[in-house]
């Protein structure tokens, strides 16, 4: 990343999406080079990567478009897509959903490009300022308007990778574009997808999402391994997360001593997020993970692989045994293992 210093830009807000920009050092370099007044983090795994980085940031649980819409003044989006094409597609989606045709300036670190989406003269000047400061190429692009209708296209997929809707894996991509639709109160696959029926069932139990606004993505949510930390109390409340690992941050609090995670990918995501917080996880799995994150767990974690029944049934049974009052984590784990008996194969995940 070469350029000339733009000087500190205290009147600007840098909104960062995704963990890649932190894991690859982009955010640290941009903060030093541009001196934004605030750096706001959007997304779950971006928050994990940001916390591990130790950089000065503000966390916002909203999606990037909502975060940008709430900010005033000069705002720019920082992203590192898994490929340059997917990074541009992501920026176009965000820009197309901003209210009242609001322009968007995007720094796409996978291609070293500054995209000026739907910008006027002032926005082009701002994009040029950022391009000159970073050494990126400036590209002006129209984003258009979001399509309204029953179908949703998920572009930029790589065949063989998992496809998610609202954090639930619904299948494996078999093409570069996956099309899904809303039909009869349910979401179903149209093309480009090898469906995972269990995933669609989980999505139905959550309630039919608005396809125009749903969080859809493909591929891993984070490639870097988590950093291990400490800090969870040995005694406290146990948090239950049932197939919605991306909701973990909304419920975590200092009084949590451990997490009961139901589902393979939920266990992986919860373990990854909780590793750097030092919070152990008791995961109920059935052996069909989709590789959404690099493995990582805090000391005291347990994985129970179901050999008789399903992770849904077993997990909900165990969730019913979680007390509403503080408990010692090790004591509860011992009782849970005893309750599961021969129905599960219990292991302790390796901790680096």
C-alpha cells in the first residue's frame, strides 16, 4: 500500500466490513495513513478480528449499509473480499441499498481499488483523495437499485464452498451464482446450489427472512485462526446458542462462564469467537461441519458428537438442563456428560 499521506482526516468515518481487512493488516495501515476520526466495525467476525488486533475501533452490530446510513459526514467503506470480483460485488450490493441513492466510497483491499459508487463531484474528489493517499486505483461505478421480488441471486460464489442465509448453511455452491427464492412461505433453491435440506429446515424454523434484505454470503466467514485469551469466570451463567452462532455477541456478557452451542457450524463459530475471550464451549455436533471458520477453542471446552439421535434433539434436551442461576462450569460439564451417556462421543478439542 503506497501513497502519499492525506494528513489526518478527523472528519471522516471508516466503516470496516469483514475480518480480512484486520487479519491482513489493512486497517492498521489505513488508520496510520489516513487518520480517520472514527473506525466503526460492522459484522460478527470483523469484531472478533478487531478485538484481537487491539486497534482503536467502535463496534456496531448492524450490517454495513445500516451502519453507513446512520453516519454523517464523509464516510468510506473498507473491505477485503475473498476475490477482487466478490469484493466489488459486495460494494455494489451495499451501495444499491443505501437510502435515497446515497453515494458510497469503497476501499477494496483485495484489488487495491477505490470504488466511487453513484457519486457526484464531491464524492469523486473524496475518492480521488483516498486513492492518491493509498496508491489505489480510482474507479467510478453505478450501483443501480436493489431488485425487488421473490428471487435472490448470490453472486461471486466459488463452486464447492458453503452458502449461507442469515448465518445458516443452506448448501454448497455448484456455480458462480446461486439463486434462491421465496415460495409458499419458505425459502427454496432455484439454481447453482446443492441444497442442504437440514439447513432450509433450520431457516424455516427461524421464520421466513426478507430475501431482499437477508444476509447472504458464500465461503468461510474467517480464514485466520483465533488468538487464545483468558478472562471467563469459573462460575457464572451458561449461554445457549442454537444454530445461530452469528448472534453470539448480542448475548455475551461478563457473567457468562461458558456456552452451550448446538450444531456443527454453530459450535465452530462459537468456539472461534470465544477462544480469544477465554470462554469455554460445550458443543453438540453430529459430524457435518462446513468449514466456516478455522478451528479454535478456549480451555475447558468439550465436543459431544451425537451417535444416537440428532444434534437438534440432543442439544435441546441438554439446553433444558441449563440452570437460570450461576453455576460452576466444570460441575455443569460433568453433569451434562453423565446425562448424555453413550448417546454421544465426548472429546476435548485441542487448544493451541
